C-alpha cells in the first residue's frame, strides 16, 4: 500500500518512503510498476529533464516536425516522442524485473505535476 497515491486520467503515481523495497509506483489505466528507491529517484529526475528538453526544442522545430528524446540510467530508460507540446513517454525498467509502460500525451502534464508534489 502506498502512503501517497495520486492518480488522474491515464496516470498513477505512488510513493511510500518507508517501504522496505519498492518505494514508488508508476502506472497508467491498464498497467503499473513498482519501483525501488533508485529507480523512483531516476524516474522523477529524468522525467522532468525530458519534459524540459521537449519544451526547449520547440523553438528549433519546423511546424509539424516531431522529435524523440531519451534518457537512461543503469536502472530505467525514458523516451519522449511526438510534438514538443504533445508527446508520449515510454518507460522501461532495465534491471532483473524488466517491465515497461507508456503514458499518452493527455496524462503527461498531470503526471509531472504529481512528481513535483511527492518528489522523494
């Protein structure tokens, strides 16, 4: 059970800082993945970086041009893909558990606001 569990249209984010192993939960409507401390830290940091990069790149793009930005640690990989103001984020857990999920563009803004609220 996560101490802090936030959700909205197309996203879920949980944080239980006192948990023994899995302190975080990320998910959407049809999937969820529990993350350990390092994975959750990486997810929070990298997701913010990707959104900032997508916004920064907007000035560099022609109308109708899409882009893909990715960031990876030893534990997770995130990839943002689409238009600078309308994109999806794909998550992969890279360690022994191997898991993945994707957030649609309609979920991104609220998900990132939730990350800021319960940032570890």
